[in-house]
C-alpha cells in the first residue's frame, strides 16, 4: 500500500503536469553548462516543449510561433536547489488565503532572484507550507518546487533557545517525543499533513553553550518510520554527540555542518561517508563565528574523503536572502565551479531520487533552468548570485529586469 506521502507526491506530479502543459520556450544563451562535468557549450539554444527540455545545441530548429528568450551574455545551468530553507516567517501565515500576487512577490524575493527552482523546507508549519505548495503546483502562484519536513522533532523538554520567541500557540505543537512510539507517531502525523522529509534535532542548543542530544532510540524510531515511507531524514546535529546520534540512527543528511568541530576527526568523517550521509554546509550561518575557518576545513575534508555536499543556506531563518556570502565562504573552502554546481544541481537531484528528470540540461529533463547574467568561469563564484532569469518547467518565474 502506498504511503500518504507517496500519494500526495503523485497527485502533486499530476497537478504540475497540468500546470506546465503548453509551456514552450526557446532560450538562446552565450553558454550552456549542461552538468558539472560537461564541457560548456557556447552560443547554444535550449528548446523547452510542454515543460520538458526537447533539444539543446548550436543548431536547434525552433518551431514557428515559439517565444524566444535571447540573452547572449547569459550562462545557463540546470535549475538550482536550495536544500535548507524555512517558510517560518510571519509573512507565510495563512498562505491558503493570502493574495497570489503577494505570495509570488515573496517567493521571488526569497528564492527566485537567487535562481532556485527547488526548495527544501526543513521545518515550518505544514498548514502554511503545504497550502503554499498547493497554490504553486496549481499554477495560481509562480514559484519553485517545494519539499517540506513539516514540524521538526526535538528531544523531550529541549527546544532550541532561539525558538522561544515563536508564537505561544505554536510551541505546544512542536513534537518532543519521550518514547519510540511517540517518535513514530510524530513522523506519521507529519506525513499525514503533507511532509516529504523528516527533520530531527539530534543536537538541540538549549542555551548558547549547552547542547542536548536526542536519545538514540528516539532518533532511530523516527528514522525507521520515515524510511518505511521512503522519506529522507535530515538532522540538526550541532556537535560530536549529535553527529554520533545521527550516525547511529541512520540519518541521511546533516542539515548543517556541525558548528562545534571538536572531535570531528577524519575517522568520524569517513564513517559519515561510509553511511552515505550528505552534508549541507550553510556556511553563511556561521560566517561570523570565531571558528568559521575550522568549520570550512572540516567541510572541505569531508568532501575530499568522498562525502556528498548539497547547497543550502537556512534562508527563512536568516532574514537576509542574499547569496553572496554563502558563495564566498564556499570559495574560501577551496571549491571550484564544478564543485558548487554539483551541490546546486546533481547532488540534491540524486539524493532525492529525481536525477532522471532533474539536475542536468538534456532532452527529456524538466525545463528547470537558472540563467546567470555573467560567466562564473571567468569572474568567480560570486557570479552565481547574479541571476538574470529563473525558469521552472519552461515558465519564467523570475526576471531581473522586471523586478523593482
């Protein structure tokens, strides 16, 4: 029997297919980066028909009557993913009823202007996020594809101190399972509410210098329940004990690089690689920390040992949506364009099991594209933040020239 989450995903795919039907567009650009490892193709055309990429090349025949988007100075990439965002700001409240124009503007400011065609919400009120997603997939609101964790699970009586300013009516709803059965039930409720992934706080910061780990049996029960429904499990681990809990429980993704690097030895990083655990660095979040250099070094070492990195920024928890600092920190790690492009495209598509339709520019893939105003191969990773157009399924959802 299919899980509720799978059924919801299937229905959403049907809605998306309906919403993009007829979205046909030809895009002429200066350079196409089809994948992280592919040689860039200059002066190329990408033809999107009915929301799917139909052709890519220098001599693509464009049918009569098809709209042509010309941007000779642009570089085209497969649509970017941001695998760590939050729709938790008050402006998303009552998303089912807010004006469509308002939601569209907010989505462009938060995600579209940075080139994101897919966003992974790692914790929010599902009543708002699922409603927002539904309105996007029905084509009422232009926006990215959204995966959501719904409500994260926390250790019992150990909510992070920085969440205490949430509205008092929300705090009691945050799951703090005391038993394995409680954890499994919390996962079930999230799935029933429309969640696609599960988020655990295996290391919860209850005070600036105090971290409470989630008991391993609680984390394991949540992971087991989520995996039974084919869901990925993300973890906010914070430090060594939190990472060990995540490893023992079988967590799939660390939602942040651990901000406390004490004890994060090469041996531990190898264990993470062996367990196929991916990491989302979120370096901008830690950019003002005194140990940011150590965090960057451990992120780079994890990658060099064979670990998978995915791009994510904690946007929505961080009210500043600018991506420049994240790219700067990634460059300071020693990563190049191919590395960051994999973080933005192929790595998340593979981890979410949609690499047959996402992450590359080639015929048959979804018509999700990010067009940059310049060329990062000559101007550095900072150019990744200079987005000219964001295109989802052949539909322009962000145009820099049309945005005040």
